[in-house]
C-alpha cells in the first residue's frame, strides 16, 4: 500500500481523568451549534440487514482528527458497506462521554483518542471495549504568543493551555515538561509552568484576551490560534519515531463485537475504503470533512484554519500500537494513571481480515492484542 498522504487534524484526544458527562450530540469544537443532515445516509434500497441488525450506532468527535468518520459519513461510505443496516451517528465533546455511551449501550462503535480508550479499558478491568483499528496520526502542536515566547526554554514560567486534565495532549505536555527537567503538579497544573486546562472552544478567546501565553492543542484549534497571531513552536510529531503517533483509534463494545462481527467488519471496510479515498483525493476529502463539520457544528472552518490543519494529519488504518503503550507510560510518569495492564485492549483480527481482502498489508498490536484462543 502506498504511504498515506498527510491529511488533517487530530482529535484533542480526551480524558484520563473522570470529568463530567457531556450530552451526546453536543458540538465537539465549539465552532457553532449542531445541525445535522442525514439525507445522504439512506440504507441501500433492497439490501439485506447485516446480522439481521436494524442499525449500528457510531460515535465520533466533530474535529479533523476524526477525518475518517467525518468523510465516511458525509460520502455515505459506511452506509454503503452496511447495506440494509442503518448507520446512526452521535457526536461528542469529550472521551469520557463517549466511553459512558459505549458502556451504556447507546453507542456501539466509536472514534476516540488513545487516553480515553486506555482509561476506559483499565477502569472496566478490560471488560468493556476493544480497539479494532487506527484512524489518524499527528495534528498536535505547541503554539505560542511570539511576543512573549521566543524559544522552547521561554515556556518556563508561562501559562500554557491543554484541552483537559489527563487528556492526550495534557499527558504529552506534562511529559515534555518533565523531560525539560521542570516540575509541575499534574493535578493542579501549578509549578515551573502553569498548565491551564481549557476547553478547545474557549482556548482562542483565552489566547486573544492574554489569559494564556500559548497552548498544546490538536487541530484545528492550533491553526485557529495561528490565524489569531500565534506561532507554531513545536509539532508533537517531531518528538516521535518516524513522526508517527496515534491520535485517533476506533473502539467497539466487546459485547457488540461478539454478537455482531459482520457489522463490525462492514464498518471497518468503510473505514479502510474511506482512508484510501482520503489519501487518493485529499482536496475533495478536505472539502467533504469540512462539509460534515458544518453539518455537525453549524459552521465550516475557514480556509486559513482548514488548510494547515488538514496538512498536519495523516489518516491510517494502522493503530500504531507501540505508541499507545508509550502514551500510557507517559500518563503513569505524570502521576495521572497507575501502571495499566493493556494486554487485550486490541483485537485487530477483523481489521486484518478486511485489509487482507483489500490486498493491503496487515497491522500489528505490539503484543497488546487478545489471545488467539480468545473468541470474538
């Protein structure tokens, strides 16, 4: 398979800390109120229901790190694979709310960041979810006020926003601070750097008001800040081997995976085909993602935000499992997570079956997959 082209936007992954439950359907990035249009999502006329199931409930965040979900929904690619089984969608603001929806059965399959997947899996003692595919890498940047911060060393003593206590960017920033030799209390965010946990939709206003000096954030928030005069000081991809790290995975309820494996495979076929289409048609895909964002949030992203954000994300079927383990280690080192047992968090067998059928290379689980004797 040719190397995927960089696309757009990483989800500001979500919380390792248990934060308040947010309502399903709330806007994810705060660029407008939700408005959805499912006119292109009709079931295939005359098609059979897969596994006899009327519908499958799919969750995702309305931001560009969830480009696969945005484009696959907008182009009807998931529905095409599901035939007579209806794809129903819910958008979320934060990982804890999507994990809660998965646990309650109101969502069957979801796109989500690595930290909430780890947190959800460990809190349920490995009994609630599986990661069944990757979706995106990259799309996270440290952006700063260039008048106040000229170099990375200038971060010390400044106020830097992250999206949420314990979310993927928060963990990454705390780990970076530790590697600099600085000290910060992870819970309060106070220390050599002031870590200010700020919702992505509020961060641009906080920056413009001067209440923060910068932010370690996903796209499109990073590009929104740049459009407001901030400067990119560091791309998180530069801190990772081969500049790749997981920002978005696909998870599924273990019960749903066991009871409806063919539906899961259909959604994964839709994901694989969507990623291939995105990589082959990046401009059309960018427009499609933005159109779905407009439907979900009531407002499309302007070109000065959309274009750089889209370039910084790479859609990928590979879950980059080794980087998930590293992100978990960072959370442990930050004091936000007890050392987790992640064995069994992945079940990549359905994905690898789909990839093999498409003539594509299979992917690895870094030793964190279900035992081969374990049934789906």
